[in-house]
């Protein structure tokens, strides 16, 4: 939150982070005059139908699929726009790699130096509790991982291998739930 907004916290309501249905996303894109079917398909794929990403991609009014950029960097900035602490931002990025988090996995992903930020991470609006294990919203996780993989594939691979080694699982046996976007232009690793 920005400085000075603390007086208004009792007026703020959290809303669940939900994606558009395919019909809603297509309707939105049509209203923005994006009707090229291939462009629509690419926007649906890149955005995961998350409204903020559909809107971001639609803002450029692409006439063809070649004009559509990857929104990962913009999306991650929007997800973390109120967070200026570099350590917290780094924690949020690093913890997208495991499919599920508990405190042990968290510590393996980020190290002991920032162990106290686990409670902060669990409170992020895109992190949900699943019986004591925490998960990123799948669209947010996919976007963060795609950005990390494209920005620094060797670091992404090292983090992946570190987590696998920490929990004594060969990285070849690790699976991702639905991260086919990661395999498009990145290493052939699956996410933990």
C-alpha cells in the first residue's frame, strides 16, 4: 500500500483474482476491435484470460499476431506494483517456481536470510492456502515463471535444480500442472 492510505484500509475489500471465461475474453477483445482470430488466440494464450493481461495486450490494438508482445514483465510489475522492497520482490519471484509451498520449500527456494517473509508471502492476494500448503494463482505463477525463464534461463535452471536436489528428486521426474508456455522458448525443464 502507498503511504497515507492506512486511514482507508477499513474501506478496502479484497476481491478474488478470477479469470475471464473464454466467451468473456473474446467479447472484451471484440469490443476493443481485435477480431483477427489468430491474434485473439495468442492473446488468450499469453494472458491466461486474466483480465489485467487481456486488457494490457488489447491496449496495443494488434492487427496481427506478430504485433502482440509477451506481457510477462508488465504483468509481474502490476502484480507487485505496491511492493518497493527488493527483498520482498525477489521472494515473490523465487517462490513461483514450486507448485506448492510450505515453510520448508519456502526456505529452500529463498534461503534463511529472508525466512521471516513467509507470512508476508502467504498474505499476497494471488497466494492461497490449500490445507497448509500454499499455491500461487496458476495464471500469476505461469507469467512469473515465463518471465524468469526468458530473462535468465541459466538462473531459472539452477533454481529448479537446487529445489530438486534439496528434496532429493531427480529434476527429470518433476512435473508441471499446466505450464506448457514455459516450454515454448525456455529450457525443457518442467516446474517443480
